[in-house]
C-alpha cells in the first residue's frame, strides 16, 4: 500500500566539504559491498509485484486449485493486504494504482478466492467491493466491455500486454472472450529467421505469449472463418513443439513471473494442464515464490547490478581490488572470470541472437541484450585488460556492431524486428552501446575494429541528435517516473545520453550543451531531481543527474547544480535514506518495478566521481 507520509528532506544548506564527501562515499560504498552474496557478486532484490502475484495465482488456480491451494491462499492474502487506499493496485507496494494491474488483481481474487484456504472469505468480497469503483473510474464506464476497451486503448497497437491481461481476465470470467483480440500463433511454425519480416503484433521476446495466448483464444473462442480454423488446428502441434523448444531448463521464460504465468495459465485453460511446458512453468512459479506469499517480476538482475556496481566503484578510480577476503570470487580476477563466463557462446534459441552478448542474469531464462552487453563490456574494461577479457570484448563488440539498426540506434534484443518497444532503437541503450564501443576502441590490440567502430559511433550519435527533444532532453526506454505526465523520465534519459557525450569528449557539441542546459533547468528547488521538473526528487535520478553534471565544464550554472545535487545526496546518506528505492523502473509495456540496489549503486557512482575530481581532476572540475 502506498504510504502517504512525507519523507523528511535532507539539509542541503550545510557546506560541501571534502570530509563530508569522503564520509558519505565511504558509508555508501561500505553498504554496497556488504550487499554481495557469499560468492562475492551482487544479486540485488527486485520489488514484490502485485501484477506478478496476481497472474501467478491465476495460473496455479487454473492448473490445479486443490493442489496449490496453500500458495494461492498466500498470494490472495498478499494482494488483499497490499490494496491501495483508492481500491486499486500498483505494480509495487509504492506504485500508484493502474487499470492493468488492478484488473489482474481483481481476476486473481475471483479465480483464487475459490481455492484460497481463508477462514473469512468475506475479506475477499470486501476487497473486490473496494476495487469496483476504482476500475469503473479508470475504465471510464461500467461493465466488462468498458474495462476491456480501456485496457486495449492503454497499449494501442502493441498487443504484447493487452492480450495477456484480457486473456487472464477472460479465463477468470471477468471479461468475455469476445473482448480478447486473436493472436496468430500459427506464425510460430515459420522459421525464426523470418519473424522480423511478418510484422508480429507482439515484441520479439513475447513469442511464447503469442503462441500460448493464441492457442487458448483459438481453443475457447475460435474464429468463425473455417479456413483459419483449419490452418490453426493443423499448426497446433508444431506451435506447441516450438513453445517447448523456447522454454529454458528451469521453466521460467525470461526468468519472468508474468510471462511464465501467462503461458502456463493459457495452456492450462486450453486443456493442456499436463503438458511439459505447464509442468516446468509451475515448477518455476513454485520455486520463485517469496516467503510473504508474493512474487517478483523477475528472479534477479544479478549480471546487470554486478556490472553497474563494478562501474560505479571504478568512478572513484580505486577499482574493486580487495572487495572480498573470502576467496577469489570477490576479487578483481574473480569478477572478471565470472563476467566472462556469463557471455553467450552459441546462438540463443529464443531470439536467435548470435554468440557474444550478455543477459541480465546468469540464470537459464535470460536473453542477450544490448544494455547488459554494454554494461558487461564497460565492467571488463574497468577491471583491467587481460587476454581473456580482450577476447570476450572482441566477441561483445562484434555482437553490438551486428545489432545496430539501420537508423544508427540500438534496440534491446533483435535488429530490425519492428516498431514496437524493445525492438526499435532507443536513446539510453544507444548511449550505453556507444560508451562500450569507445571504451574498447582505444585498445591497440583491437585496432582491426577501428573502421567499423568509427562508423557505428558516428551513426549512433546521429541517431541521438535526431531523437533529442526540442527542449534538449532525451526520453529513455527502460525507465519511467510515475509522477510525470505519461510516465516519462527525461532526467534518466538525458543523464544516460550525456554520459556518452562525456566519455567521448563531446561535452561542448550543440546537442550536449542543450542537454546540459535542460538538466540544469530541471533541478528541483531542494537541489535534487525527479523524472521531470517538479516531480519529487529521488536518490536514483538525483545521483544520475549529478554524476553527469560533474563533467559539464562550459554551461553556466552547471557547477552550482552539481554542488547542490551532491549536498542533497550526501544528506540522504547521512540520514540513511539513500537506501530507499523508488519505482523508476519499467519492465515492459508499462510494468513497474524497483531494485533495492539502484539507489545505492547510483549514489556510489556519483559520490565516487565527485571525490575523484575533488582529489585531482582536471582544472575547473571541482564539484563545488
């Protein structure tokens, strides 16, 4: 449930001194190092998710209500206990209510309530009663048709999430199947190499959902067209085989509870509850259940948060040597070997991605993507060059170069698949890729890449220039802000893009200067930053904006803005609120999350960079 208590604001009037900066950095760094697991790496912790919990409850109820009654009961209780005061649900316990998650939670209470072992079922009825006015208001009308229209309108042409939500509601009896669009699951029988040419109505990573949701819609509410029915009936065995081939060994598609649950409930609803895909999906859901009865959106982001941590620690030029005294795994060599071991060395069966990339976790359900590959390449460079890391970097550079779209930008997973999010180029991922290419492009042993790197970098910056907004900011793909109009987060996007201009010594170019000016002007009166001007300041956004401005030398007001940002951050460290995460993360299709390590990592990066500049940075770079 969202807390309505206003947080105390740090005192930003105290002067910024080297002693305060060092003390704050040491405290934040020590906490970050304490968050390593026993193997010496970082796993983090993703927020418990009402959406994930709701769809997991629905999936288990459809597979076997009696067998999974205790798990369903725990999930229903968690949903009931974390309903917002307005009657709806947000994706996390500190997220605003939204129509999609609220509809799924409503469906889960209906489906799960029949199986839940709760001595007072009237509590479920009371929760449904509280949710009804919220859903009616958010849908702009009464009844299942209004709800379905509103959900379809929220996602537009992208059916990646609207069809799963509506299918879950239909399986629970909340909306009729007439309101659920069809998905052409028969396309899964085509060779994977042609997917990008057939204009799929879902993004590339959602192919399992396309298959399973298409099958349940066909099975329970088939098209009236006899030719289409015959085609789909013939394609059904092949589509099921394709789905089975896409499922990782642990059963979790993308390590994601929502995607795995949608696939599991769809096959169970279509009469395939004993299918191997369902059995493995259930195993994943059971194994990813938390002790409080909830589920997160994903198992973990271990590779991602480890590379972010390495790169943040290296901002202070101290490296990560000696970060562990309990074995090689926590040392620089151990971290390097661990990262190299996570690199994919064969074609990925899910997206057909070539070898050379990295995913967000070492677990079986990950898929190589541009953001994690760029982060891993930067981390390997920061850990020091060895022959092993150079070979890994060469493969990683090749992978990134081959992924670059014709517009000059980088998508998340697959080159040229389409116009939907994650398949089209984005500014934050492009900037990250440019930083990685540049970092390794300076290695003389990789000079054979120089021509391709120059062209790729040139085209990447042209993409960034074309996608800079008139006010000077950039919008990212991965991160939003729930306080901002349309959930945008230009602070995150602009800070990430400016990091690329900084790394490539392009501080003074016209696009960069417009970006610096926007970032300075968007600062809040308290010295911090939110997602947009006037939104509440957060640790994550303030740290990223401050770190970017520390290297801005030529724009009036940059030194003052960076100094005030540092004082705001230091105040958060001093009152120990720097560890409190904000829901600034998008997962896909406006699904929110937060990661407990983000505020700590970003704080360490900003304070570490400031400390390095204060100790001996270039003339004129003093943060105060």
